[in-house]
C-alpha cells in the first residue's frame, strides 16, 4: 500500500494502491479462515453455521472494498453528475449470492467451502433477508441499484436502516401472526458505519427572524430537539465490471449533548432516557396500512431521511466545490420513490435559503431542476396526506416554506384559469377540510421537473385521472418509465439450471443485455431444448416442493401444474378470486366433473398489513379452504392448495423458477405495474391476467396467444359498476352459485361459525370496488383454457420458452437507461469488462 498525495480540496492524505486481492479459491479460503478464527474467535468449523457465513462475507467484502474505493475515487475525480434515489424502502433480500455472482467468484467460493466440507448453499441459508421494504416498491429500488451499478450509472441510494424490517409471518390456526424481524441481532457484516459523516436533524422548536447589520433578514429555527443521523453504507456491486456503488442507510441516535437544564435539575436519568425517543425514529418499518395520516413517527422518519440525505449531498458539494451553488443543479438529480420523501422539496429550499444563504428564486430554480417524482399507485386511499397541525409542531419552518410554495403556485394557477375558484381549491397543496391537510403528491408534482408512472397504462391513467389538472398545466413534466427487474438476481442467480441452459444455447450475453433472449425464439419448438427446459422446470419444482414441506409439513407433487400467486395480500390484487377458483375446482372434482383437468397445485403467499382486517380474513379463508381440500381423499393427486408462509425476497427466489402459471389478476386500473409478473415471465411461467399495469406490455411482448387474458378492462368498468349486482351474477351462473353455496353453508368453517362472513359479504357488495363477482366467469374460463393448454406439454413448453424469450424489455437495465436518457442525464462510468 502506498500513500498518495493530498486530495484536491480537503488536504487529506489518500491511501491508494490497495494491493488487489486474489480471487482464486485458495485466497478466499485463507481469508475466510482468517476471519473465522482471528476476528470471530472460532476454533472449529460447523456446517450450517452463522460464523462461517460471516467469515465468508468478510472475505467477500474485502474484495468489494478495493473496488468500492476505486469507484468513489473515480467518481470524485470526474466531477460528473450524480443521481440520488431517495426511498423509505429498499427490499434488498440476501446479498451474498449476488455479490459472489457480480464479482465472478461463485465457483471459487463454493470450492473454498467445499474444502472445509461445507456446502455453499447451506451458508446462503444463514443470511437474514434485509427486509427493509413492504413489497414491489421497495424491491424495485433494490433492482434499480443493481442495474445502475451494472451499466455504470453514478447513482447512490438513500434510505433508512430500520432496526426491525418487514415483520415475519407465522400462521396460527390459519390466521396471520406478526413477529418482529430482528435482522441485525447477529450483526450485519455488509454494512460500514460512517460515524464521521453523521448529521444533525432538527425537530420541533420555533422560527425566529433576525435582521443583520446590513438590514437583511435571516431565518433561524431555534429551540429544536435534535437527533443525530448516522449513515451505514452497503456496497452495491455491478456485474463483472469492478464498479461498486453505495446504498447509504441512516440510523437515528441521540445527540451526545444532554438537555442541560434537565441534567442540572437533577433528572440525569430523564436526560439519558431521551436517547430512547431519538432512536425510535428508525426502530421499525411501517407496513402499508390503511392510511398514514396522523402517524407522527412516520412523518418523522420521512423528514429524517430527507434532511440527512440532502445535508450529506450539500456537505460534499461545499467540500468539493466551495460555497457557490451555481452549478449544483447541473450535477445532481433526486429521484423521489413515491411521495414518501416528497418533503425533500421544502427541505432543499430550507437548506439552500437558511443554511446556504440563497434567495427564494435561486433556491426554487435549483429545487425544481433537481427533483423528480415517481408515482406508484392510483389508489386514492394510498395517497399520502399529513395534517397541517402535525407539521406545525414538528417542522414549523418546513411548513412555512410549503405555504409559500403553495401561494406562488396558486397564483400561477389563477393566471392559467382566471376566476376559477374550484380549480384553486382542487389543486391547492393544502386541502381545506375541517382538519387542514397537506397533499404530498401535489407538493411532489409542483416541486419536480419530472413526474412518472411505472407502466404505460398507469402513466396514461395518471394523466387522464388523478393528476389531470397538473398534466394540463405542465404536460412536459409527465412521462412513463415502465418497471423492470434485474435478471442477475431473478434469473442468473435464482435459476442456475435455466441460466446454464440458456447460456448453452445463446451464449452469456443476456446477463447484461436481456434482449438477447430473443435468440431463443427460433428454438421454441426445438425438441431437444424443450426436453431440457422441462427438466429444469421440474427440478425447480422439486426444490420448491422441499421448501414447502419444510415450511408447512405438506408434500406437494412436482408433476402437477404449479399455479402461483405471491404478493402482498390486498383486496385489489384479488387473492379472493383465486380462492373462488380453487373452490370451483374442488366442487367439480367432487361432483365427478374433474376428469379433463390437469392435476394442479395452487400456491398463494403474501403478508397482510397488521391493521388490514379484510386482508387478514382473506388469509384465514385461504387456509380454511386449503385445510379441507388437502385432507379430502377425493382431491388426492388432483388438487392441492398451499398457503406459503412468510413470503419474502428469498422465498420468491425459490418460487418464481418453479411456477408454471403466474396469477396477475388485479382489478383493471388498480395495479400500477407489478414486478412479480416480470420475474415469473422471465423464468418461463405463462401469465393468466387482466389488462392491468405492466401485464398489458407483457402480453404485447409475448403475443396474445401466449397469455391467458380475462376480465373487464379499465374502460368497461364504470358502465358495469353503474348497476352492479353481484347476487344476480351468482344466481345466473350455476358454477358460481355452487361455489357460494359451499361457502355459505360453512363447508370450510365447520367449527368456526361466521369466520368467513365478511369476505363473503364483500363478494356480494353492490359497491365492491374490486368487482370480484364481475370477473368470476371470465376467470374460470381462462383457467379452463390454461388447464387444457397445460395438458399438451409440447405446446406449453413452447409458450414457456417464448415467455422467457420475450422478457428482454422487463430488465431494469432498460428501465434505468430510460430514466437516465429522459430524466437524469448522467454520464456512464466507463466499465471495466476485462
Ligand atoms: C399502499 C397502500 C397504503 C394504504 C392501503 C392500501 C395501499 C395499497 C397499496 C399501497 C402501495 C403504494 C405504493 C406501492 O407500493 N406501489 C407498488 O409499486 C410497485 C413498483 O412500482 C408496483 O409494481 C406495484 O404495482 C405498486 O402497487
């Protein structure tokens, strides 16, 4: 190691030329043993043990570290533009498999452990998922980071280091029980604490204005309760390119300064106890519950993340370029992952004006040319609002700025629509209900230069519906960026059998250029490929069957059609419709009408928000129906229904390679995009789905003959809703009537009267927003077609191959290039592909 000269402005000595570590199995073994004994103090090695996992992570991390330092040196030297992906959620899952893949040392690590008599797969099992997200939105952020590092985009993720991530789900008598997720309990060897980069975050207090000797007014936010934000960095390696980007997660801690008054008054313990309150901020991830409004801690989290991240960026700017912020907007872009970090708009204004001395106009120009907002939902109940009163006491200075933004915005509105008071009221950032509330989505739109949806249909509906007036005012802001998933995790790493088969036929280029999967198309009818394709799928199904047995004690048969729906449990996603189909199949087999049906295993998994009663009732219903089906001798070899417990990222890594049929059955217009749909497609599952979210684009890509379409379209729904009468639909459909009769008669809740009542009422509700009954018949028929198609294994395998072959567009590599081309405008880091 040599010491190099001083860095540009800081005068720090820089240690460079870290001798690069060998990547062969000898070196990895030596380092693993070193950490195992010298750092962790272990004498013997045991299979399936956490210490060995930790030791291997440290050996791997060392190899990331030198590339990480190189990458940040490179970036610092380039003076280029950077994007910050600000998100309350990063659903990273496990990191080891991905790190080994991207460093290209999977085989070497496997060999090293093999020499200790240990199976690398057992070591992977030791890793806790980093479950810092609810579902699609958080996992999307994680896929984005992988793609940015791989294609060489200088993007840093900013998030929160929750002490407890997504709860663990346990079932008790078919009901969901939540348990805390202590993912940090045994230490988390991937993170680097950067205490020297801690920032102070202010809460509460009051605003004062001071005139200086030059008669200028300064705004001071005083008497605040301060909390320390401490960053923990995670490495984000690109695929075989020596780039390592950063995910920076903030953790809350008490400032060391005690409240002196309290301290001197003798309440030493009270003063120390204040520490607790501060640390609460990053204690727990909020589940997507009914509404966030009024939940003070959640707003605290949002502000804490945003303020810490923006201060971090501004601090670096001043270090590197000095106090002049004239070029700041040319070098930064902040992508807001939903409205959760929308408070970044007024917070950047505050920092620029109050801490960096800019005037309103200059600050506003910088803010509105650096902020970009992504919307992830059309559901009105999921749109965030916060009570003005809460802002007032928690963030008084921020509220002042929001009011000022609103005043200036509304004068622009009245120029555009003179004398139209209605539109002023409907577009105002403040909703003047008895309890005044701040509309965070509107704040995000007003403060951003770009507003995007996450699938073509979703973006269109945003502009036609939810944000119509804003799209009228600023059409240039609105755009679409269809979601994707990273094929490194969701094909190369989780489905090694299929990855090997594909690479054998078309070469390895698809790992960084997913469109190359197109080359499989001419081979879709190749008998040799078909046979191997089926063998891989079968092996994946056997692997999942083992996992299901471990989790539930139930044996499922890999020879059956695996019909899979895994995602958060929500009425709009219509797991209920899926269960109605399961009951229908049960009924058909019972009445002796099941002979043409392929043996089927229906797998449903997902978590319900702890406060979402209906979703929890649906879980109970799935489990009750499953209990009857799985113990009925008449169903043996024909039908099984499994509720997959504690579904998470690692669960999906086993599930999506094993699926035959992918259930994407939300009510049209409700699912913004979906990303599970893309993972299944990539792994050769055929979709049964509605024209919703990215399903529309999936169907276009694969061709309508390779997709089982059903259900009302967005355009049809309003007319049907006019005189919607589920009971008459039930009465006029013999199959539906029989299904409801079984359910009504308590066939699935013999000793638990009324436990299904609310769910059944919802089906019959004339105001059912999810219109389950309206799509019943179409769904049953589409399932029938899917079942028939599966009986012809050659035809099915062709469809399966064509699904994988057509999934190129759904790589986040493409998504990130789209963001970069239209929104960020970053220069790609030259990639080392040697
Ligand atoms: C939040 C809430 C909270 C209130 C109760 C109901 C409810 C329902 C959904 C949500 C989710 C809001 C944001 C979100 O997670 N959107 C998801 O983002 C994914 C990535 O873009 C996308 O694929 C999913 O379709 C979308 O639901």
